C-alpha cells in the first residue's frame, strides 16, 4: 500500500522587546547663609582721678572741717604750753623771797621769744592718681544656616516583552496513492 506522508514541522516565532531603564538624578538644592557675628561692648570711659588734697593740706590749704580741727589741736597745744610757762613763771616769782630777781628774766623771755627755724619742703607726699573705667567685649558667633534638599532620582522603566507566536503550524498530510484508482 503506497502512502505518501508529508509533514510540516511547527515553527515558533519569538519577538522580544528589550526592557528600558532610564535613571536621572536631579541636583540637590543647597542654601547656606552665614548670619553676621554680633559684638556687644560695655564700657565706661576712662577717667583719671587726681587727689591732691594731702599735698595742699601740707601747704596749709585745707577744707574748713580739717582746718578747724587742726586749729583746735594747735590752740589746745598753745594752751598747754601757756599753762606750763605760767607755772614756770609762778615758780620763779615764788623764789623772790630767796633773793632772786625773776622780773628781768621773765621780761626778756616775753620780749624776745625764741623761735626754732628749720627748712622744710612741701609737699612731702605725692598726689594720689587713680584711673577708672573698663571695656568689656563679648562676641556672639552665629552658626551658619545650611538647608539641603535632596531630590529623589527619576526612574523610567519600560517592561520588556516576549511575544511567542506560531510562525508555522505543524501539519501532517497522508495520501493514499494507488495507480489503479
């Protein structure tokens, strides 16, 4: 029996579309600002204080209170010296009965008092000099202000595709060949 068999194989077709990936990174945004430093100054202007009171007092130029006080002390001293002198003269006059003549001595002492002279230089002390005032400086240093904004990357993605199709379908033909028919 003669048969004729004709077969066609099946063919598969494959179409592929590649995947696409695109990544872009935008720049971040950065802002920096530096506030100025601040300076605080506290001050009292300098003053020179010269106290010459002691120098003037040694030269006899005193304020009324000290002048009155010193004159009171000097008067008291003169008072005590006068009492001592009167006592001495009284003692001399009490000696009259012993034959002494104290009147010429007393008259001479009162007519020609004895003074002690000396050289002195004024003023003896230095003036007091004081300087007042101050300067305080205080800095306030401000930190820089930094703002940074991070931007996310932009990602574009296209999926790839794989298409499978039948390019040729399989087939099978069977024929009967008879020469008689």
